[in-house]
C-alpha cells in the first residue's frame, strides 16, 4: 500500500532531489536555510519512511552516510580531494566472482575513489 505523501515529506524529498547526494547534516542545513520549517524529528522520520517505501536510499560512501533518491541503478565515484560524489552509469555487467558461483547474487554496489577532473594531480 502506498502511503500518503505528507507536505513535509514532499519537502524533504524535494531537498534531497535538489542536493543530489546528501548527508543528514547537509539536508538539515539546507532545509533550515530554506525556511522549510520542518523539525529534525520530522526530517528523520520522513527519511526512514521514504527508505522503507523505496523512494530514498541510504548508502555508505567512504566515511559518510549518504541519502539519495532511488533512480536508475548506478555506481559512485567519490573524490578524495573535493569530496564530490559523482554518479557513474552502470553499463557493463559485473563479472561475478568465482567464489559466488553457487550463490544467488541479487545486488552489487561499487564505489570508486580517487581524484576528479578538477582535483587530479598533473
Ligand atoms: Zn574533486
Ligand atoms: Zn548516486
């Protein structure tokens, strides 16, 4: 059953969409800057409901917990310089490691770490 989107939930959703990838701290800062008038408790409650409903996913990239909208499956690149997070299109199927050949693999998450175009050392 699809739960009703409350106005506050929609505001949290809109903020995540605007930020792309966000930590909860960034989300809270963004929402208070935009006078969203949504309490911390509501933000956290909305986040966990949206995760349950499959609208938002929470992922661990390096040391940070990131929230993003659920969209097409993709990988991430995390820049060690500016800390930007880039979405990476997933076009090739991953070779499943031999050790897993008798397993039923459902998902795979891949994160690349390095330096983006702007931070790359010449
Ligand atoms: Zn960078
Ligand atoms: Zn992403």
